[in-house]
């Protein structure tokens, strides 16, 4: 039997980064990917993954720069571009989002990313039912797609289906612990009059991210709905 070849450093860094991202350690994941930039500065895959992590941290300006660099390196790249679609939707840049949808569909119609992007475009235009159809298409191509479940949850909330939205956000979190999914889950639980469940979720997020301002705000928002909640929320936000 031949000796097992050592795993290349770049593969190890990529695996470590993905593992950290899945448990909401985006900053640590970014550190792993940054170590690879010197050797893979022209990799559209790497640039797209760095952009994805910046989106997950709400660093939309930095994320956009990385996605634009990835597009310059390879105009046909689709890896991570569903997060670019999420970014453009959050910035309400429907013109660029529409262009991205057409580009992704032309280059990779059998990949899930174009359909997630199309779902974001429909949702941004207030077409939640249409967005859900595109989400289903994306999930038929790749069932383990956290961003698709996150968007499903958001679209279901918009149609008044808070209980179903809760299930969608929980599945997104199971696949990847993203603050946007936690935020959506809490909103769905509150909408469904599940205050105790929302408190549990918020405390779970705060325990995992005690220094994350977004976690503090989320917890304060839920506490404000409880008895004597205003005072509790103020104490949390002063931390």
C-alpha cells in the first residue's frame, strides 16, 4: 500500500473555513480564507466565498467588492452568487439583481444559484408566491441550501404563514447558523405568539455571540415584549 498523500494546505483551510461558517463563526472562517488569498487571488470561487462570509456579517460594502472581483475574474462563475443576490436585494438594487439573475440563468440553468437569485428578485418586487416557486426549484436541485430556506421563511412570513416560516428558518439554521435566519426565526415566533420560544432563540444567539451587537438588539427586542420588558431590554442593550 502506498503512503497517504498529505492534504494540501489550501484544501485544509477551505474545509476549516466552511466548518466555522456553518456554526456562525464568520470572522474565524474569513481568517482561514484570507490565508489562501496570496496563492489564489485570482480564484473566483475563493472571492465568492469571502463575499458570502461578509454578507453573513452584514458587511455589504466589502461583500460587494469581492463579488465584483469574482465576476471580473470569471464572468461565468456562480459559486456563492446566491449571496450576491441576497446582498443586492437588501440594498434594493433591483437593476443589478435582475442582470445577475439573467447572467446566472444563462451560465448555469441547472444550478440552484440562479433560482435563488430569481426568488430574491421576485420577493424584492413583492411577489412572495412567485418567490416561493423559485425557492422550491432551487431546493429540488440542491436540498441542503440554507439561504433558500432562509428566503422561504421570509416569503412565508410575508404571506402570513408564521408557523410554516418558523419551520423554514429552523431548517436554515440547522444547515448554517446565520444571524439573518435567527432574526427571521424570532420574528416568526413572535408573529405566531410564541414568546417563550422567541426568548429561548434570542438567548441561544446571545450566548453564542455575546459581543455581537445584532444579538444584543435581537434579545432586547424580544425582552421588550415581556412583563417589565422595557427595563430588561435597556439593561441588555447597555452591556
